[in-house]
C-alpha cells in the first residue's frame, strides 16, 4: 500500500547564502522546508518569504512557549507569512494551546499547529531530577499529546519510536511530524532514537523531517530523491 508520508528538509544553515545555494542545488526535488530558530532569529520573516517564493511549503519551527496572550499574539503576528506548519510547546498548558489554536483559526487558517511534547534532549533522569516530573518520558509524551488533542492542536512533533503508541492511543487524525530519521547506512550524528525513512512511514508518520543526510550530502538532490523513493 503506498504511504502518505511527506518529506520535509530541515534547513539548518548559518546563513541565507548557504541556504539559497543549497536550494539551488536541489532544484525542484524538495516540496517542504523546515525553517528553525537559527535562520529565523538572524533573518526574520524575510527568509521565510524568500524560501517560500521558490515554491517550497514552509514548516516554521519556532517552538512558541509563553503566557496564552503572548503566544496568541505571536501567532497573529505571523499571519502575513506563507507558513503551513508552526510549532509550540505543549508544556505551555491547555490555556496556552487553546489561545494559540483560536489565533491560528482566525489568522492562519491554512496552517497546522504542532505541539512539541518532551524534547528528545531530555531523558527520564532529567525529567525527574531537574523538572520534578516523576513520569517516564513516554508517559509524559502521551499526557502532553492528549493535552494538544483536547485543545484542538492538529499535530505533534515526536520521535519515530513514539509513533505507534501515539497512533494506538490517539488515532490516525493527528498529523505526526517525525525527526530522528536516518537512511540505512548514513551517519547517525548525535541522533540516538532513529528510524529509516521507510520504517517511519510504515509506523504511521505523516511527515518525516530530515536534515544532515540531505543538507550535507555530496549530491543533495540525489539524497532527497532516494528518501522520496524509500517512503513512496
Ligand atoms: O540533521 P538532522 O536530520 O538530525 O535534523 C533533524 C532536525 O529536526 C533538526 O532541525 C532538529 O533540530 C530537529 N529536531 C530533532 N529532534 C526533535 C525535534 C526537532 O532532531 N525532537
């Protein structure tokens, strides 16, 4: 059965020039790009407009987290940008998530909000000893995922290993956007909880986010095409 999984390339570059050179090299192979804090804090909305002008759908990964009114206002401030997905921290709580969802419905109706649950840089020990959260990270991810669903947030960013549990508990309507993807035989870098593109698609990922296996490849276009073939 063909999967409905879509590839998003993470544009984790230092400069605008590097980013645009990379896009020139991939010439039409990419449909989606993730713009994160690194580019956005340096270049602001302009870089988003510039990348979108090349025909790419934009996933803006700003991981918003503040009081409800501030997050809702930030969502409104993004309303003139061509963004298709936007992240916020689920740990901001129900009221924050709901305020963001209301602002998105009103000002960014075409954009999908994605809740970030537990950062993959946190393990069970850090959750317990630093944040005083006694649950395992798996339980905490599920708790925060449910909080997102209750507030009407349409999707989640999570690790590939969490996809089956989330699908089982919360069904197929949620958009699951999955980083930590490594094609067979590629450098894992510091990513630990990884899956191949094909396995993530089969597990139920709606989108996979791939950075270095494409951005650092000798031939980025061929690397992206191989991944697209793998998830088809
Ligand atoms: O280069 P690589 O494929 O590891 O990049 C993955 C992208 O996904 C990076 O932009 C990284 O910040 C992001 N990400 C992640 N793990 C998460 C959330 C986001 O690797 N839990």
